[in-house]
């Protein structure tokens, strides 16, 4: 009941399982919400916890009195467990309650050991309380307790939290009651020390939520992977030959061609058409197929596997591997709006073995932002004529519509536990020609809490941060593929419904994609106050650690509000969910954020209806932020804002920064799962 995994009030040496989250509430509150402060009182203690990394637990906690529309206290808790047992069954952990913030109501540092022997768990620890306001003295000194698991659904607990003796029970739902690893539990505690109004019993509820499939809740280096039965030669550099080797149009048969050669060319045409038909049947778009010797080049666009492009890659690889002769090789060229974004080449036999569930992913050619590998045929004319023909062929009415929530909110302020302004946004992207698109977005208000309106009891304290209705983005963009991992986008129009101007973004993702470099510059001015500018000048570097499925990124420079600073972020991938720890500085302020990114769209979405494709948002992010240091518990809006829109390189073209070889190899089980779930049964 202190926002940390353990017994009742006592933390133990366990941590929340990696890849899972919990939402918890209990009614035990003390400190500044109690009178006197040393007594427990009845209130609201909300907790969101996540096993963000193996052996590491982080918790966002919000404590409030019985009314949730007045003052509350937001804090973070962390716990780190030693990754090995000191002795069989003996674990050790250190942690801190109320970590980092500027007004540390419950700040407690502790160390704890837990010994598991059969159904009995014994815990002993020591802590020191350093909160700003004297509280109960809980965990300030030596504490301990025992927990006996009488059944898989019942535990009996006795503890001394260095302030009071407590006894209680934990009731949990048996595993088979809830699907997919979910579990609900209820906690009841009786305290030897009386609280306000002579109360001595307290209770709480907890729901554990798995964030991904079971295989994704294991870091890649710990997943059992056998060697590939067949391996393909690893291709490091892009090498596409010269114009003299380009395939000719098989239908244009020179007079000197023998009947056998003509028949061979006709067979090639039929084979290309048959493979194209298979990809079209699998609901891929803009499919083009060319055969060059023993290699089949397949270019296509994905609109159906909306949550993660890795599913589209898995299904496409399966279609190719199961359809082509085993001695051949395929190259998949994934595109978005006519721009090549990812290339995957491998041997048919090796990939067929892998997708059947045997062995690890074969060594294959994987390139982010590759050059176009489709050969220009002699019948297309010169380079200009070929480009013009490609642009004309691409023309068509194919708008993409994304429906997503827009949320402006505050958590744990002096004005309430949770205040928000919620709107629904529709983003419409109309492709024009390869790389070019028009993006228009509109917001519709759904609901605002009173503090985001003029009617709030505090005079609409957050009124200026509300989400307003109306058209927001009207942007034309052109994306350029440079090859060798380089891509650029230029955008111009009205952004956020408030500023006019343009932006340019360039990214470089060399090699297998572990490293990504990016620069972003904007030239914006407010439409009603042209003298007010938003000229961002930002650089960014991201490293993806394939062995643990973790990315570390740093962004620095002048942000949207022209505030100078930097952002350092750790993100852990668990399936399609990402858990974030973010530290940022802006001018004289420092902040910490605990966040989560989730898909608000199914893995396999809708196909087009009358040319229109509708989907949800694949990367919806939400976080809670607290100010750090001795700056006071002030509310600060708008620091370190990176100016982004829906149709940008990161989200539209590069799968939320996940479209690279390192990510694909780290999540190779997802390729097999996607093929066997969506492709093999077709």
C-alpha cells in the first residue's frame, strides 16, 4: 500500500515481472493528507506500475484525500533487484519511494532481502525516511514480515513496518479465471495502530496486465533460438548492377530470338504475374514484381497490418518463400507512398524453414531506406521518362484516414488528481505522386473537466491548455529517398491550427539500423501574431540495443518554443508497447517522465472501402511528468516540445522508428507469429 511491490506496507525483494503492468488503488493515506500527520486516514492512493526492464520496477503514484478534485501528490517509486540470487531462494533489492521530485512527501530509501522457502516468504530490510514533511516514520529503520501462500489464490501476511504491526490477506484470481495472463487481486490489512476516527483496517485492489504475448516478455538475448537450418549469404552493401544488366521487357521479343527463348520469356512474365497476384490476394498494394536471374524483386505497400510493419514483412516473406522455388532468392522492397523504406533479401529455402518455426532467422540482407531495386526496363525510355511513367502509374484516389484521441491532461496537481481535455482527431493523408502527400486534420471536442473550462472552481486554470475544435493541420509534404539509409522530408502549410511555415527533416540510418541520426528545422510564425516565431533547430541520435530490445535516444537544441535544452530517453520494447523513462532540461527547469506508448489499432486492420483506408493510431503515447530539484512544485507547460505531425518520417514512413534490421532480428519471433497467424492459413 506504499506504491511498491511487497507485503502490505513493507516492500520485499521481488519486482514486477518484466513486460507486465499493474493498476492499483487503496484507501490508506497519511502524511499531509492526515490530521495529525502521523495517523493514517481514508483517502485515495492510485498507482500505475510497470516492469519496464528485467529486474527493474517503476511506479507512478498519486495520493489524494477523499475528494479527488482538490490537492494531490504525484511521485515516482523505483526498485532495482540484483539479477542473481545470493543464495538459493535469497534475493536482494534496493529502492526509493518518492524519487526525484521537488516536494518529496514520502521520500524513503531502502534495502531489502527476501528468502523464499516453499510457500513461505520471509522479508527483512532497513530504510531511512527523508521526506520534507514528518509523517508516520514508516520504513524508517528496521522492518520485516512473512507471507504464507496457503493456496494459489490466498496469502496470509504479518509484518512490522517500523511504525506499526500489521496483519492481512491477499486474494487473487486463479490463473485460469482470466485470459492472457491477466490477474486481479484484493488486499485487506488490519493495523495495530489506530488511524483517524479510530479506524484500523484498510483495503486495496490491483489488476496485473501483460503488455504483450508471452514470448515478447523475454528479452531477446534470453530467448531460446536454435541455429538456422539453412543460412543465406549476408549482403552488407547495396549492389544492384548497372544498366547493361537490367532486365528487358519479356513481351518485346527481338526478331533474332529463338522460339525457346521467347517461350522462356513468356514463362517469366506468367511467373511474375502469378507472384504478384499472390501478394495482391494477401491485401498488399502497389505490388510490382521483377525476376532477375534467380532473384525475385517484389515491391509493395502495407496498409492492413497497422500496428507494426513487422507483421507485414513476416506475411510478405511467407508469401514469397512458400510460392518460389527453393533454389531461388527473394528481395522484398517495402514502400510507403511510393518511397522505398525497407529492403529484406534472403534465400527461399532458409526463410521457408524459419517461417515454419524451425531455427533462428537466417542471415539476410536488411536495409533501411534503400535505393529502389526495381530495374528500369528499356521500354520505359530514359531516366526522366521512367520517373514520369512511375508517377503517372501511382496516381489514384487512395486517402488514408487515422482516427485517434488527443489528450491534454494534468496529474497530481494542487487542483485535482486528474484533469483533462479530450478530443477526437481525424487525420486524412491523400497521396499525390511518389513521396508527395497532402495531410489535413480536424479535432472534435469530446469532454473537458471543469478546470479546463471557464466554469472550473479555480477559474479555468488549465483553460489555455485545452484541445480546441476545428481544422488543425493543412500540410503539403514531399519525401525524398537518397539511398544508403538517407531520407528527407520537406513540409509546408499550417501546423497545429496555430502556426504557418515549413519544416525540413533528414534522417540517416546506416548499417543494420542500430544507429539513427536526425536533424529537424522549422520556420514557423503564429498566424495571429506573425512576430511570434517557433523556429526549432534540433539534432537527435538514437541507439537500439538489439540484445535487450531497448533504445536510448538524446535530442538537443532549440525546441518548438525556442527553449534551449535536451531530452534523454530510455524506451523498452515489449511487443507493440513501449515503456519510457525520460529526463529533460529546458532553460532552468529539469523534469522526469514515466510514459507508455500503445497501439490503438488492431494488428490486422481493415482493407480499403471505396478507395478509403481507415485505421487507428499505432503509436499513441501518454506520460506523467514531475519537476525535479529545488524549484518548487510549479506547473510548467510546453518545455522541450519536438514539433511533430502525423505524416512525418518517424511515424508514417519508418514504423515509429522500428523499421530496421536490428529491430527485426530482435523481434524475429513476431515474423513467424504473423505468418502463421495471418498468412499460412490463407
